[in-house]
C-alpha cells in the first residue's frame, strides 16, 4: 500500500506541475481562474481563495484548471478577465504553459540526477545486489563473479543474461568466484532468465554545465522516440503500445519497488509523455485548443465558442472511451486472475492492451 501511495503521489506531482503552469500564466495574463483541481470527480478537500477554488479530486490521475470564459455563457459580456477576452498571444501562452512546465521539469530532474550521480552498469558479470528470493535461495551473494553457465564461459553481463535466457524455466549450474574460491551453484531460471540479480555498477557524475546539456539531449531523444512510437502505433507498425492509467501506475509502482533512481527515470519519461500528449492537436487537449486559437488568428475572427465547446466535449468523450478501453485491457493482462484450481488462465482468455 505504501509503495502504491508513493507512486500515485509522484504522478500527482506531475499533474500538479502541469496545471500550475496553466494557472500561473493565466493569472499573469489577468485571467480569472475559477477552479484549480488536482484529480477528477467529487472533491475530497476544497477551499476557497480570493478568486479560485482549490480542490483535491477523488480520482488522482489527472487534473484541470477552469478559466473563466472557456465555456459558453461562462462569463458576462465585456468581462476582461475571461479567456477569450484576452489577446490571442496570451491565450496561446496559457495553453502551452502546462506542457512546457512538464518538459522543463524532465530536463531539471535529469540534470539533477547527472550532477548527484547515478549507477551505470560496468558490463562485468559481477553481482552487486541479490534482490530475488530464488537467487538468494540458490546461494548467490553480492560480489560473486559469474564464470560460466552450464559449462559455457561468460565474460560480460550481457553474455550471462543471454546464457540464462537461453534456458527458460530450467535448472542450471552456475559457477562463480567468491573470495578467490570457485563455487558451483544450482538455480532455476525464470521464463527469461534468473531474476533478482543486479549487475555491478559504478557511479557517474557530471559537471553542472555538462549535466544540463546532456539532460536536454536526453529529453529530446525521449521525445523523438515517443513520437516515433506513436506514429508506429497509429500506422499499426512495430510493437508500439499506448499505456492507460492502470499501466502507468503499475509501471511506477514497479519502479518504486526497485530503487529511487528507477522512480526518477520513469517520472522523467511520464513527464515528457504528458507534455507531448497535451501538445497533440486533438480536441479537449491543450494542442487542440491551440489549434482553435491559431485558426481564429488565420481567419482574423475567433471561432464561435459554442462550436468549439461541442468539439472539445466530443474530444473528452473520445478520450474517456480510449482510457476505458486501455484500462480494461491492462486490468485483464496485469490482474492475477485465477481459476478455481488456482492456475492462471490461457493467454487468449485475458484482454490485452492494444
């Protein structure tokens, strides 16, 4: 429960930063913000500020900022604090602020990790930590250097994982050197390899200047990779998948189980994904609203607020259907369903994410 709470809280921070970006720019542009909510659904907590009601919703994976005038009849004619009463450039800044904050946060978090330092695998077949019960029961200890698997010598960690992966669900003999003494250990591999063995790593640190530059490059690399994956998914190519709320929480929980470094890296990935997703020119997303503002500029007159509201409402409905579909598939593939005999069902009987 504590691990899940940490994961959900971490994701909530990303949402909070995104909405805070919209909120700060809206206030800076003298727009009235009626509601600032982290989470959807009924409010668990709420209090009223001078102009804004602040809420904590029951469903933590999401949030929104409701700016006066973004819905038909939301503000009196002539109200200068309404969204559409402000110049187009201010509206664009407000809409882009959320994704930009998520992107900047990803860069700052990566830069901090590069400065503080993080472990990079040396590539040597040396065990740094034993985290799995099966590996511990087999007798593996930190500091062991693996020499061979079933008589096949291994000189790198990659060769070790390949040798173990080539013998799925088999009992194997692994020779290790411990304190200059060679030992033969017997262990059963999992479906892919022997789980619970962490490779030896060395701490790498960068100067602030280099860390900032590497963080920008890495964030850009992540963004390009995600866009390529989204393109492949849309075209039905490759193995790219969309991940829904259940999958995101599950991946974050797994990262929390591993270590803080894994959590930080997955938060960087989710923050970049959140920025890119919201920049897509689709109804209900920030990018969709940006498209309407730009279209109004091109036409030299704004789009009818009622027409835009209908388009965004349809977009919200479509997103809800997509999220429900992804969540159903992820629950079916991740939940430990069992039949009466206690065996897992066939792979074909569980729904899977697209």
